[in-house]
């Protein structure tokens, strides 16, 4: 079987079946889907992926307006098959790529492009950490962080986005993501800075500002500590 990616819609009527010769991944791009199978029963929404191993009987139902990218794959990265987590939160790169896939599949039929898309999709899956479903309140805070890396991100502001007290927010954040809020923000600021330095010709000062540092020296120290090299080592000439 050749792996495929497609856009699907389902109905509110519960349907049930299995696929003996391929695994299936379902990634919502609009709305959510209710999945029932031996090791999981519940809702899967945007920013999440459900893994349905070959031969697994599963039931599913969704609102007709919901849309999903479905990957039918004869093989999966080993860590996906071995994990006992059947629904995981997607990384930002994978979620962004899924939105691109939706647009591309709606635009045209091109076997060469679709083959390349599958290659990239598989590579992103290989890099995808398997983490349990993230609390929607923490996911809201994640979105706020990703969208505002250039701005101050205080616990007070983020906890309001999550509709939690600052103390509750810090505890729930670490429980869901395995690191403190500050560690998480710093990690993504540094990763974005590295990408900007590597893939654009922006001056280091501007890159620092884009990730929330007005003090170039403070940015350089933090970047060097994070990557073991100063930012100018990554900057394009």
C-alpha cells in the first residue's frame, strides 16, 4: 500500500471499522472528533493527533462541519507504534504543516508534490515527541506564548489567559509540559532566534528584539548558554 494523505469529514452517526493493512492518523484542522477504541475513548481536537494501529477496531463520530487530515500509512515511526499514548499533542511545526497540506490538497492533484509532502510529513512525525493530551487551558497559554515571543510574558498575564490563579497555572503547566513556564518560554525564544539567524539576514539586534530581548548583551549570553555558541556563529553573512 502507498501512504496517502486526504481531507475527511465525518457525521454525527457513530461508525465503526478497522484497517488490517495500514495504520491511520487523524489530525483535526477544524472542530473535533470522538474516537472509541480499546485503549482510548474521548475527543480529539485541533492540535492533537490520534494513532489508530492496523487491525484496531475503532468507532468515530464528528460534527459535519469538522475537517480532518487523515494519513493512511503502511508503516509508522517506531516510537509511535511502541508508545502507549494513542492521542498526543502535535508540535507547532507539524500543526502548521497540516494546515499547509489541507490548502495544497484542496488546490490541485500533483503526485510529485504529494509524494514530497508525505516525505516531509513522515520526517516531522519522526521528530514528534509523544506527550499526553495537554489541558486546553495550558494549550491556550502555549498559543499566547508562540504568538507573543517578542513581548514580555509574565506569569500573571499567562495565568489570566489560562483562567487559572498564578499558582495553579505554574503547577498545571509543569505537570503538562514537564518544565517551568520560564524554561518553556526561554526554549522557544532561543529556537526562534536560531531559526531567524540561520534562515534570514536580519541583524542580531533585530533578532534579539523579535524574541523579547531589548538588551543585546543579555540575549547573547542567554543564546550562548543555550546553544554553546554565540549568535553571530549562526548569523548569515
